[in-house]
C-alpha cells in the first residue's frame, strides 16, 4: 500500500467486549462506536496476550508474545533492545506518537549499561515504549503513606485542572475521581460504595474529554504520515463518573451475574485463590455490583460520546478519509462474574476484547460493516499498521499476522488455529495464597474455535471449557476422562507454540532461506573429495600454489 494513511490507534483500559451495543449489550447503547463498526470490520474473536495492563500492552506494542518480550506483569521493565511499533513505523517513514497511557516501565539498568541518556531522543523513545511523546498520562495518581504510585501520573492533567480552579494537591483524586457529600467532604472514588456518587467535576473537564481534546490538538499540528496512539485510562477504576452519566444507569440495568454456586464449591485450587482475593470477595457482593456497574456503564457511555465528538471533528476538518482508525481495549473486567473482580484470569470477560478497524481505502469497501469470526490477537495490530504504512513484513520479529487481507476481503481467516494468553502472577499476593514458587506462579491459556484449555505450572490439573456448548464457561471439564483426547490435543497446540523460534530476531527469514543455496566464496571447503568436485574459481587459492618444505625454511 503505497498511499500511506494516518493511523489513529485508540485503546481503552479495562473495557469489556460485551459492554458495547454492537457486541450485544441490551442497555448500554454506544451509537458512535457502533457507527465506526458499520464503516469497518468488527472482530468478534479478538484476544489479548495477558490479562493485565502492562504485559498486555507490551505485547500489543511489540507485536510479540509475553514469553518473547519478557515484561510479564506491571512494573516489570520492557528490556532494552525490544523493537516496538514506533521503531517499525519510523523505518517505514511514519512518525509514531503517544497521547495517554502505555503502562511502560523503562529498563533503567539496561539503559545505563548501554550509556543511553534518558533525556536524549533515543533514550526517551526507549523509555517510552518506542513512542515520541505528545502527552504521557497513565491516568493514575494514587497516594499512600510511602508516597505516590506513579510520580509522573496525571501531571499535565493536574496542572490543567488547577488552572481551571480545581484547587488541590491532587485534583485528579479530589475532583475527577471523587464525589462530594452535603457537608463538602470529599467522597473518594477508591471505595466501591462511592461509585454511586457523581464525580465532583464538570463533565467537560473530566479525564476522557480532556484526552480527546489533547488528541485533537496533536492531530491539528501533526505532519503526516503519522500513527497516534490515543490511549484512554477509562473505564478503568476508580469507578466514578460525572453527571449526566452518573445518573444514566441504575441497578435495573445491571445484567445477571455469570456464575454458579457449583462453580465456586468445586473451584480449581488456583481459581479458588483468585476468588478468595479481596477484590474477588468484594465483587461477589450484590451491593458492590449494583454500585459499581452503573458507574462503569456511565464511563463507557461517556467514552462513546467522546468518540462521536472525535469522529465528527475528523470529518469536519477533512481528515476522515485519510485516517485509519483501530479501536480496542487492553483487557476486560470481571465485575463479579465467576466470583471474580479485576481481570487476572482467562475467562472471556477478561481476555476477549473489542476490536474494530476502519480503513478508508477503496480496497476495504467490500468489507464495510462486516463481522469477522477469525481468531485474532492483539499482536496482530503491529504488523497490520506496518503493512498499511508500506513497510516490509518482519515475521522474524513480529509474531502476529497482518489483518489487511481480512480488511480487504482477500482472506476470510487468519493462518492461526489457536490463540495464546499468559499470566505471570509470581509477584502477586495470590502466589502466596497458593504457595507457588516464582517459577510455578505462571499459567497459560490456549483456545481454538471451540475449546479453551488453561495450564498451571503449579502442577495442578488443567481447566477445560467447551465454548460452543458452554459459552458462559461454567462447566470446567479439566477433570473429565471423557475429554482426555481433547485435553491432549489442546496441550499439543500449546506445546507447538512453546517450540516456536521467537528469539532469533536479528536476521530475517528471507536471509536464512537465501543462505540455503548460497555458494561460499570465502574459502570454506567442506566435504569435497577432490578438486574437480567443486567449481574451480571457488578454490583458486588452494590450487597451483608452490611452497618450500618447512625443513628448508628452518635451515635458512
């Protein structure tokens, strides 16, 4: 594709795939995101590579599985040397910018070892996951007795709020993520019961509209071609939203919880440890769900309205027909399903994400408004954007597949027959609860079109779900003798994935294939019985030469 389009890569944090109306939610209407789906392709089986922010995003940005890039949880640095989307796109002549969150943890030790100055251009790119930074905002400004979780969190946003009159040491918390009672007391959004309050901030000043405005500022100034990663923090917790969204939904809009008593009573030992965490116990309470979920829905409704604002602006400014838009999430949110909160397990509520791609090029006209059932992964976005930018395919580095053939209707499916997700919980409290060592506190998911298998390095039996007959994943078949052959077949898929060559990233596949038939012109002669058995010009240095006997040399 020589006609390079700009790429707007939109990612939301903790947005469940089934909390959009185009994915089937009956009460939460998202007409703007639905409209984007009508203009592009909506992928119904899109999976992340890890059910937690940092490692999921590192896979998306590198186009590589967690096992390959090594940043396997939050606060684990992405090692120096891992190429990212920005590196690949710049090589293709496309700038790559960040507006919002990455959850990137820089490899400070590696940078120091290699003499990379943090304030140099290359140092900043290495520290910022390969992006040039318009505004980095991971959207998190928690504070505790030992200080701030992220000293850089919401810096520009907090300054912006103060300039608007929100006087506070931390307006991110005191206004944008907290309510106010009748006595003027700040009601913190960190406490789940307070999700029922409205955030004490004018809606247009809250986080999602703020970041939308910053994206418009970037696009207005940008010189193309560019890729802009517009990365929102919401609907990630704290679960609190300003009016009018705080009053839009109530307990009557909360969908029935997906769980069963039998599921809990017969829970796999590792799953039970996740159920027994404080967040799992909290979201097992109906009052918590009825407080949180309406706020979560309000945050998503606000997100959709901001998409309408952004899309309309792109059209009004003449940019719509030259901008690829990819919209997705880094993971979902259990919201009490399966007796769990948060996202750190392999049920569909967490690992399956929305993915919608709009390509304005005429080649994509045939697929507009279609739904793809192909198995796709978040690592597919990097090779997709690279192909759209005219870059050469890099299968020795990028482990995903370009989705351009699906967008243009030249293919109906990806080449893969299964998807992979990984979770390293070695530094999490649940590892202590299970007594798992650092090497044991890892688990893997392999899923195909019908079955999902979960493997635990603790040595416990696997879990198995039949997604066709049990789409809610309530019947764990991992101990079923009748499914032994299925379990064995799924394990073979997982084992075939582990046997792939993923670290040979310094030489291309084409170079390796070329080596197979290259003749050595540097004098290496192996396995040749006689001079006449090899091209004479290749052994010219070894024929027709004369020399003195070494004894004569020694005598002289």
